[in-house]
C-alpha cells in the first residue's frame, strides 16, 4: 500500500458556490477580522503560521506589482515585525 503525500493545504471557494455572497461579506469576513489577530498572535511561533504569512505577504506584493490590489496591508505593523523576527529565529 502506498502512502499519499501529506496534505499541504485546502482551498475552498465558498463565495457564491455553497454560501450566499451576502453571508460571506456580512458574517464570515467580520468574524475573521475580529479573530485573526488573536489567532495569529497565539500561533505565531509555529513554522506553519510563519510560512503561511510569508507566502501571503509575497502574494500581496505580487498583486500590488500587477496592479490587482491597491489596498495597504491589513496586517498590523507590530505583527509584521513579529513575523519577521520569528522567521529569523526559526531559520
């Protein structure tokens, strides 16, 4: 029996597919905004969190370069600094 490679991530496209867009914008986004900082702060020392945030940061920079996203980063500056320090200490 062969083993499958480990799951690296799950991508779900729920907006308008399984859930009304209004629910996503009115319920899920506000929930995420209200809880993301405390979640990230509690899990910032995990390599998975550090890697995921670094990847998101890179994707955001690419989007800005390509003119796809003109918003400033939603990540608070103190959290960005913590991520950079954690990445340095974790190699």
